């Protein structure tokens, strides 16, 4: 296949991404390269690769042809200039801390976060980096929290699990004006529903485990540089990584200081599963988003449900902005049962919804949030994030919509 510049649609581009570069033996998929090390006939070539003067592979912890093919695929999805893949989504987020922040730096983060990301920032706050948590649904809160030491602003597109939508475009404009690195976690929307580059994101995080891989069979995470940030103005770049053009400085430092030094490496087998899964992402998400809206509407209309949190509902506080930004409203929502209905009993009556902690899977997954993934942070912090004790998070799968609506309805009928 030629490497022409024809502009294809999202799925076509993703599907044929591997073939934009030569593949061994005419394979349609990039093969799984399991070798940990890579040999060179000329020792000078090996030295040139280590010194960054020549393209090539050094050691499996720092790169692998199968993983590189996935990185190219994600870069195209996000319309970026480079991507680094990691063993998990959390490793991708932690790479930012390890590679780009130093003692005395300041971070402004959305207060509405995935539980493990919240835990990471709490850890970072005890290591000499100041973290301010704000309501990122309004740019004014972000701006008020900025200090001269602010290096990064971090938000999620749609918060997990209460689905607050950050003031993405205005925060992007603020960061651009102040020269601050703007990091957007795109996991809840995926590159198919939204490209954070459109709102000025500097770096984009994706938990590849979720909608991109989509089948619950491989862990992975990625960090993509959109090419919008001028790394020449970032004070924490070491001289070692300033040999190339400034556009490459940030990712060069992340690959060395986070991937190489901390070793959160994505294995080739997982990379293969994630790459193959990504080919059907758009097809899956079209189905999942439609079903999520149908189930959310049914639940919202039932008096036995106290509240439903889904950006696709007109009642959602950020419904309008979500409609402007996203192709669809996502496959995840959460809801609260009316007083007197036990959330565990309700979950146990579901026939299709599986009680499990993942999201973005082909199967519909449900979980009682306060008692599981957000239990560790305690009731006070949960309350500040709007997480009720009866909150149930739902990640809609690809089951038939009519079957899902009926399943969530029948589980209410026994009350």
C-alpha cells in the first residue's frame, strides 16, 4: 500500500494504519515481535541508535516494532505528531509526573477525576509538587488557581463516574495564553468521539484498555503530543533532550525519563490485541452511545430512580457544551436509586449487566461506585465529588439496545 496523503475517514485510516509502512511478508497486521533485544551487523549503527542519530530499536523496555505500530495508529487517531505507549493508562499519566515535573512545581487538576488519578495526585502532593483541585466545568476556577509555578493543567473530557464535562475549549485558550502545558485525558470520549487537539490540548492521554482496545483483553495506555505546545518555553527540559527540533523535546524526555527509567513498558502481545481492537472502535461506539442514551432516558423517566448523570440528557448541566464538542455523548453514565432501594439488590437482579470494574468493554459492566473504586478516598472526598452512596456506574456494551433497556427496567420492577 502506498503512503499517499489521501484523507480518509476515521475507521478507514485506523484499519489501514499498519500498511502505511512496510510489513514483513505482506502481513495485514503488524506481527507480534517478542524479541527483547535487537542486533546490528555494524556496531556503529548500534551506537548511532543509542545516540539518537539513527532510527532503530535498542531494548524492549524502550521500544518494540509491534508497539511502534500501535503508537503510529494512535497518533493518527489523535492527529498528533508522536505517541508513546505504556503498560496501562495510569502509567501514561504517571509518566507526565516523572518526566516533566520537578519539586516546587504546581499543577491545577480537575477535582472530578478517575479514582486512581486522584490517588496519584494525592501522592504527588506529598512529594514536593503542589496540586490544586478545582471545578473544571468553569474556566474561571482554573484561572483563579494558577500560580507562577503552574506547569500543567490536567482535565478529563467527561469525568468518571459523575460525567461532569470540563470547560475544555476555554481552558485550552487560557493555557495557550499563559504558556502552560494542557493535558486532556480522552479516555471517556476516545479519539473517535473527540479530539482534544481541537481545544488546544498539548498532550492527550488515552487508557487504551477502554474503548480503543474495547474487548477487555489487554491493558495499555498512551500519551500523544498534538504538536501545539512550544517545548522551547517549558523550563523543565534537560539539555540532553534539546538536540532535535523543539517540537520533539517533550516526548524525547518522556520516553527517556518515564518509559526507559521507570519501565512501564507495553508488551507486544498486548499492543497487538489493542491494535486489532481499535479497528472496530467506531462501530462499537456508535452502538454503545445509542444504547447508553436509550437506557439513560428510560431510567430518568422512572420515579424509582433519583438521578441520572449522562451528558446526553437535556437535564445534564453541561449537555449543551457536550453536544457542541463531542460526536456523541459516550458509553458511560451513572445513576442513583430512590431511597429504600438497595443498590446491591438492584445490581444482582440485572441479567445482562455484569458487576465488574472495567469500562469501554463489549459487555455492559456495572459497579457500585462508593463501595468499590471510590471507597478508599472516604465519604468526605466522595461527597465533594458528588458521589452518592447509592451511585451505580454503567458502561454500556454492544448488546442489543432493546435488551439492555428491558434489563435495567426489569431490575426496578421487583421494588
